[in-house]
C-alpha cells in the first residue's frame, strides 16, 4: 500500500530536480551574454515558469532588450520584437485580413495574415510609446492567448509570453499603460544600474571581438511540463492567507488598512495579485529546491507583484512616496508568522476575506 506514496514522492523530487537543473542551465547560458542582474533574471524566470507576463522598467542601456532576446534563444522558442511607436496600429501587432484572388477562378476571399504577436516570446519594446488603442491590442492576447479578427478566433502558439520594456525617465510623448493592462503583467521588474565591478566586466567583454554560442536548454513542450509542475506544488492555508492579507490590506475600502495606506493609496491591488503571489511563491520554492511554499517565498515576490497594482494619490506624489516604499512598509506591518499570531487589525482583514 505504501508503494504509490513512495512513487509519488519520487516523482515530486524528480520534478524539483528537473526545474532546478533547467534554472541553473538557463542562468549559465544567460551569463555568457548578460553580466549581473541576478535578481532580474530570477524574477523573469519565475514569471516564465508561472505562465506570466513581465514588464521590465529601467533607463536605456541596461540590457533589457538583450536579456529578453537572449532568453528566447536559450529556450529555442519563436521570438518577435515589436518596436512600439506613436504611429503603430493594432493590426500591425495582431495581423489583418487581406483580399486574395484566385487567378484560375477569379473568385476573391478574405485571408488572415498573422502579425508578429503569433510567436512564443513577444518583446514589446518601449510599450508606453504607442497610444492606448494600440496598447489594448495586446489585452486579448495576454489574457486569452488568442486574437479575434473578422469574427474568427486565432489561437496563439504555446507557450506564450509578453515581455515588455519601459523607460521610466523619458515621459514626453509617451502614453502610460492603463491599469487594466498593467494588471495583466504578473511582474513589474525594476532593472537597476550595475555595480562598479559588473560595469567593469561589461565594458571589458563588450569592447573586444567575441562570438557567443548559446545552447537550447528547454523546448516548448518541456517548458509547458515544468509550468504544470509549478502548479502542482502544495501551498498551506496559512501561506495563502498571508498572501491574501498582503493584497487586502492595500485596499482602503476594507476599513482595516494601515494608516499609511489610507494616507497614500487611492486604489489597492485586486484578486489577481493574490493569485500571482501564491503562484510566484510556488515557482520560487521549486527554484530553491523545496516542494512546499513558505511565507518567505511570498514576501520575496511581493515587490514585483504589487508595485504596479497600487495606485498612489496626490499626497504620495507630493511627498515622493513610491509604491515600492508602500509595499516595504506593508511587509514590515505584516510579520512573517502564522495568521493566528498576527495583530487584531490583520486578523479582522482576514475574516472579511
């Protein structure tokens, strides 16, 4: 009677080992081209193994585009780069219908010509440089993994990821992403400047003659299998409730939120934030060699999950309080311990969940 349990345990350990090995190999291949940015790479791969989309925010020259294109090469996936510009139209992304004539019969019919969105990895470069009408062309693709044109639905290849970049300092002539689209990005990843040693290594390696050969680590089928492994990781109720309370305490409507939330936040995070906190925690646990999620995993992914889902108000803007600051204060307010040990205000928020 114990053999099925032993077999199941062995399969779990094998799945963890497979994901860890793939993670280490991908990191090794990316290291041939990308120097530093370890936290960015980890968050990007967590989003990938969770079937999530990611928005990379950083000043020009920090290898955001290079990182995404290199990642697609190591995974052996089809890749499309879309350079977002003010004159870009939705059909330039999704595709368009054209009239095709049969020369033998003279009949004409509509044929759908697929756009660049029909690829496994989509690099939406400088996504905030195009008007909302064109930005919204990605909404159906990101959520439903399909494109509707002429009343017909066209499925996108699987796996499918939108990895977008955005410049935070040059805002003239740009169009901020609407909240509905921001919420569809699992992570907003901040790409910071390299350290002095990393910058030295970047300059030394990129100013010489060099040719890098990248190996394909995972196929599309293997990626989808590993995505299923992530979703099979168990999460205890107290861990789920911890993720839930982090999300719910950002909402002023609950009445139990901290004072700094009432002072600086207009709108809090929605239920999708709680889902992504748990999913990202599962992926991080596997990458660390564990087949269970801890509260520390939830806390580790709180910033990239919540920072773009908290809408600050005028008070925050006047005092220079960013969403990252609010998330960090929230993590200090909610200790890393079981829900039963939390303060009464937090327990009240949980009971109303």
